[in-house]
């Protein structure tokens, strides 16, 4: 189940996002969390089973969502949780098309979401 990020989940969200190579730097990670808190186009969700085990974030523009972050607690990796998170996000967003960012392309391709020219459609991962 997806839960929309709220400030009281900040430490959990930061912990999960810090597993992403692009978010290892504390100042960058704090900036990312600030975007999710202050910019309505940036939406972060936490994935909960018994516990919160993952985070997935998108930047929505027009009728498209760029998958900016996806992270699963290492204890739950290799069990299809990332793909389940992506499917839950699709259900949450309805008709909004989800495309990868450079930081999430490899996951997107591994999850079976391959389309022609995906790499060419990417936006700059450092645009925030």
C-alpha cells in the first residue's frame, strides 16, 4: 500500500532515499526531501506492508510523471517489491504516464518497462 509522504515520515523517507547512489550526500538528500515537501509537482510515496519498506517519488508535469526515486530496504530486495511499488504508483496516478529519469532507468528496464527510445527521452537528472 502506498502512503503519501508527510513531514512526520521524514526520517524514514530520508533513510530509504539514502540507499540511492544519487542521494548519498546529506545536503542533496535534504534538498530532495524539501522539494517533495514544498513543490506540489514532486510527489513522494512510502510503500508499506507490515512496515514501511520502500519509497517511490515522481515529478509530475502535464500528464506525465518522471520516476525520480525508487528505493527498497535492502532486507526486502530481490522479492519483487520495487515492481510492486511501481504498479501501486500506476494505480495511484491513473492515466498519468510514468517514464524513468536517468537515475531510475536501470530499474525501469529491469522491471520489464522497456520501450523504444527510453534513453533518448530522459531528462537531466540534476535538474533540481
